[in-house]
């Protein structure tokens, strides 16, 4: 493993700290405020392993934040022009899903703007709790070099996603989603050397805020189902969403790659029960490197139903599946220790072979508050996730169609 001179200096300082500390946490090193999120986590990991665990945790955090679904940019109201009257008519009795798409388009000339806010407090990293998280261990002939590092971390993120959609024709919508992301990272890491001497290695309380990965969207409705007794009985559409690398990957707000998601969407509109579903593939223009491997591309699928409970009230239930390819969950495995310190072996938290698999249940509701304004309340409930994840993420949104 190649290490810079700066890394060697940090390693020497960390080892000297372990050697000189007392059992009562006599030595405490606080992170420098202007470090990036990735650098903070690397400092918290066992320095004799090159901080590999910190790099892995940073990669897992950035991946989760960058691949969580945005609230859909589609408006709650959909319209078409009635040739006989020259007036716009509402073409659906429901307000649409919140995090997956339906085939309906907004209507030519219609503009929809919205915003969603979510707050996530992460619970686990793969099968590991963020409390007493393994950050690396080293064995050596000298007990001063040998040691085990663990971390107690609190990681949270909040995202304000602002969206806009325009119907450029009866069958084509274009839109954009701009996310503003705040990541909070706090906690401390502790090292116990071969003599049983305990020292506080690094303590941190940092906030990293800014732009996330912006999305540009196009929906093209290719089939419209026919039905005489409903405003719009559904159809089939092709969606393309391009995520641009506008988020800072070192501050955990993006992946630094351009991602293009192509989806085939179907929805049905007969009766108060309106099912919808999609299959998707997302192409990444380059790999996102992680310790021991890389991530690139993902498959997605979704399915759900809208229930028209009342003219101004829609109940939603969706399931979203994601499979991010290239590397699997994190595990503790052997790594190469830094040369020249007398270490004989080392272990660290790194990515295993496989894929990152996520299944999210998304219950929610939409309410027409006033005019053409719709309030949405949802929850992202983790059913399966072998990366960084939380149990439940609440999401609130507002949408206005003009």
C-alpha cells in the first residue's frame, strides 16, 4: 500500500500517542476543523493500517447519501387541453407516488415546483453498530506497536431537495432536482495497545454542508392506455435521470461520477386503486473507488399503489429495490500494515466482494391543502441494506402546480 510522507508522519504521531498514554485517557487529540469528512474519518482509524477503515466508512457514507431516492419531481396535478372547450382538464384523480414514478405526464405548458426535506440518523454500517465500531488492529513483536482501535460514531444527514418540472408537450416532461445536503459527524476513536494501555486517539464534531449531486430529468410517455370511464387509465413511459457530480465526495455529499438512470415505467388508472411499477438500470461513467474494490452501476426496481381515499387525499405504498454493483458489505479482513514500524499483520474494516443491496418500503400520503398545492408525508423504512443505513427516515414535501 502506497503511503504519502504525511501519512507516515500521522502514523508516527499516533504510535507515539499510544506509547505515552496512560490508562485514564491522558492523551486526547482533537481533529483540525478544516479537514474534509474523509480526512476526519481516516484520522480516526488505526493509523498503522493507513486509515483504511476511515476511507471505507467515508465511501459507504457518500454512497448512501448519493443513492437515496429523491422525492419525485412530478406534480400532484396532471392536465390536458380539452379541444372542445379550450380549457385544461385534470387527467387523474390521485396525486401520484412520492419516490417512484408513474407514466402520466404533467400536460403541455404546465409547471410544477416542489421541495422535500428528509432527516436521517444512521444506525448501522452493514452488520456493525456505529458504537464500538472496529477501526483496525495491528499485531507486532512490540506491545507498543500492537493495538486495536474502535470508534463510537454519530453520523446523520439532512437533505433539502428542490425540484421543478415543465410539460414541454402532451407526452414529454423535463425537470431538475437540486439537493442541499448537510452531513454531521461526531464521536471519538480509542486505541488499546499490547500492554493494555488505553488512549483516546481522535475526537471530532464536524458539519459538512453544501450542494449534493444535481439531477436532470426527462420523461417520455410512449403508450397511453384507453378507458372510457376514467380521466386517464395509465400508460407506459421511459424516464431518463442524469445525476451530475456536483456533490463533494471528500465531504460525503456525492460520488464524483456522472450517473445516468434509464427506467421503463408502467401505471394503471382504473378505479380508486392505481398500481405502478418500474425497472431501471443506472450507468456510471467511471468507477467509485473504495478500499479493496470499487463501485460502478446499479439496478433498480419499484412497485406500489396509490389509493384514492378521498378527492383531496391519496394514500401511498411503494417498495424500492436497489443493487449497487462492484463491492459488497463491509467486513473486517486482513490489510497490509505500514512498513517500517515492526508490524507483522493487520486487520481493518474494508469492502467485501459482492454488491450493496437495498430494499426500502415507502408508506405515505398526499393531501391537497389549497388550490393546486399538495403536502406529502412519507417514511423510508429499511427492509434490507448492507451498507450504511437507518431504520426509518421521515420525509416531508410540498408541491405546487401552475
